[in-house]
């Protein structure tokens, strides 16, 4: 799974601590079963393509607005996402991914898979997270919102969220 322990970023003479975006794990209950969820973040949680100066990663620049929002991201995942609803959709590579935005127009895009290093656990990879501008709301994934609890149950069992006649393992 992608992700790493991010080093602090220096930008415009200020240093930004990224420890809150280091991988971590937490326990939750899905359908009455205790499950360990390992969380990993991509650099898209604190970078974008609109920056100035030197890019940090390829064509990605540090984004102070994304950084500021990311400070609450670990808590949001533990306290709100696992008790909320997500919208399953397909990314450009036809992979099933999920979208969550129940809190303050803050969009979180993530992948959820069985954790190879922890049997009976899940890995939640946050591929991107950012505030959604008013003009961008129409570009967000559409579809039926599904309880995270149900998606977690499916993913623990190697299933994706598709109509039963099309259900496949991945």
C-alpha cells in the first residue's frame, strides 16, 4: 500500500509539521466485530497542482489550505467516517473507491482493502482530501450513499459493492 511518514515541509519561510499524516491504526466495530483499521495518507492531502515555487512531488505543490484542513483528518476518519455513509464510485482506473463529505464540504476520497499485514483488519488509503468549492460540488461523485459499516464488512470479506448479480472478489 502506498504512503509514508511525511517529512515536515518548509514553505514561504514557515515549517509545517506533517506528523498528523503519518500512518496510524485504530480499532472500531463493524457489524459487531472488532476491526483494526490501518490508515495511510497520500501527499494529495496537503498538495495540489495550483501552487507556486518548487513542486514537492512531480507536479504537486504544497497547499496551505489543504494542509490546514488535514489537521482534523485523522479525527474525522475515526469519529465520523466509520459511523457515516460513503458513496462508492469508480476511479479512472476502474477501481472501486469511496467518497465521503458529510462534514463541512470537506471531501475525502479513499480506497479500502483487507490489510495484508493484519488478518481481519482493513487498510484505508486516503488518496485525496480537500474542501470543495461551491462551483465544484457538481463534479463530486454521485450515487447512493452506503453505510461505511456495510462497505467495511464487504471489504473484510474481499467483496466490492456491486449489485449481487455482478458481485466479484478483488
